[in-house]
C-alpha cells in the first residue's frame, strides 16, 4: 500500500475511533495474519504506525 493511502486510512480510523484506533488497526492486522494475508497484515501494521505518530509522544 502506498504512503498516501496508509496516511488516509490512519486519519480516517483515528477520526472514527479516537484513541482506540491503534488497537483497531492491530486487530485488523492480526485478523489478516490469521487468514494468511501477509500483505494486508503489513499494510495494517503500517496504518498502526501512522496512527501512533498521529497520537504523538507519551501516548500508551
């Protein structure tokens, strides 16, 4: 997935779920791994990282 799409998904997920968005992305990544969709799981991990950067430092 390209960087602009990752950022777009991250922003949308964060707008919809707030501080729970990172957990949502992690759940989607795990679900993709269970279905052996490694490319999709990697994309969701990238979205998770982008959400983490959106939230800023000192957020757990």
